[in-house]
C-alpha cells in the first residue's frame, strides 16, 4: 500500500514513510481505499478484530482442537478471542438464515394464501414448524381452531404426532397464524433462538466439563473449546444456507449436517486427545443429553413465540 510523507490526520511530516504516525497513531496510507481494506476496517470496527480472523477461521475449520488448546495455553495474540469469534460467526449465520427464511417464507405464504382462496377440498396443504409437520385438506385445516381436545388428539395421532398439550397448542396456533402467513413467526423464532443459543453454550460446556474434567480441570477451558466449535458450526451452516437460497438440494442439506457431526467428533478427539473409540463413546451420551436440552429449549421458544408474538 502506498505510503505518504505526511500524516493525513494530524499533518505531521513523515520523512521515513512510517507505517503509523508517531503523533496520532493513524495508519499511513493513501486515501483511496480498496474493497478488501474497507471490509477489514469495517469488521475490525464492529468486532474489534483484524487480520487474525482469517488465521482463526483456518485453524477453526481444520484443527479446532489445537486452536482451543493454544488459546488456553496463552497463545492468544494471533487468534481472535472466542467470544468475538462467536459474535462474528453468529452474525453471518443468522443474517444468511434470515435471508433464507424471508425468501422461502414469502414464496410459501403466497402459495398458501392462493391455495386457501381456491377453497378446493381436493387440495392438501402442508404446514410445518420445528418438528411438527402436517398434510391436511383445506376444510380440515380451517376447522382446527374450533376443534375440541379430543379432536385435536385424534388429528395428531393420524398425522404421526403425540397427543400432548404442547402439540395441540402449537398446531392450533400455527393454523391461526398461517392464515396471515408464517413468515413473521419464523423470523421471530429465528431472532429469539439466536440469543438463546448463546445462553446454551455454558450449559454445553458444563456437560463437557462433567465428562472430561480429568483432562482439563478448569471449566473455562471447556467453554473456550465449545465456543470455537459452535462458531465454526455456524460458519459451515451459513455456507450451506447460501446454496440453499439458490434452491439447494435436500440430500446435500442432509450431507452438510453429517459434515458438522463429523467435524465435532474430530474436534473433540483433537482437543481431549482421546482415541477414536473413547471419543465416540463419550460423544454419544453427550450428544443425547444436549439434544434433550436443545429440544426442550426449542419447545419453550416456540411456545413463547406462539403465545406472545
């Protein structure tokens, strides 16, 4: 980058073409910015990170266990701190997720509204949110808000779902909201879930601490690893969602989740230095416990959105 003989900020003479002005500290370069320079300064101003982001991303993708180890050992200058890295990754993930949800929801809402207006009893409508998925005729769909608990239970069983209070509540409210479109509800769900996922990180780190406290006796060491690995999972998912915006195939979508699963197992093995059998043996119950916690969290979030928003 071209160096100047005078600081553009404080106008101090720089006869030796210093990289930084010794008076005000501004970087010495010409006023014409390149796109890359502008982006780096934008990212740095928002997240207080610099060129270390690229080194951190590379390490997180290909050797996340070593990344967390080195950070815990004190080699922190060359990497972006875990919380800042999480903010960077989650912003990208939820920004792309919001774009995907908006595109899909608008298309689905238009199709849904057009189908409702036809009132053709021969047409089935598919409606889904979270794990609830239904395929119903229009007349049956429109009658759901007036169904009794027994009728709701019968319908849930027919559609392959448990006749629980939550499922009855979710289905009825989904139908009521679907008449005006589902896009707003999905966007609210994604917005609340984005903050909630951050709150779950200490919980997941605590589970790893319970299983691996002999390897790393301090809780924060596990937390650093979990934040880095969750951040990278966000980036992988964001990359997947970019393709999904352009009509990404479902089977490739499933492969991306398989890649994340394998990535996490490899990361656990790298960080905790266990054999493959021990790593998988620890990972399975951890995955089960966290899956239960995550499912409970999503049920609560969905309930809140359906009830209050």
